[in-house]
C-alpha cells in the first residue's frame, strides 16, 4: 500500500510496517497511489514506463531491485546509460 508522510511516498505492507518490496512488486501500488492522487492517465503511464525502464536496467546489469537496496549510484548509472542512448 502506498501512503504519504510529509510529502514522501512510503510503501507499506498494509499493517503499517515497511517491507522490502522489489521495484516490480511496488509498481501496482504506486499506480494506485497515482490514480488516487488524480494524476492523468498519460502521466501515470509515463511514470510507470520510466520506472519499468529503471527496473529492466537494474536487472540487466546485476543491480539490486529491492527498494531498500537501490542506492544513489544505481540511479546515477541508469541516468548515465540514458544519456548515452541506452548503451
């Protein structure tokens, strides 16, 4: 379940505790959060496509896909790969 606290998105197990979701497993909850926040269908599609691209990049490069394990360096590597045309 997606909840917000102080403007920060938190994914919880529904019982109030954070769990170590994978990016793939968190996408449906995030999509529901975006719909509940009244985001446009096109915005939701764009956000989910971007996260799916990140998920595929992480998996293809042997990087973690657990939300708690993803670090700044993983995101920076993804951004660099995007800038280089996905090479």
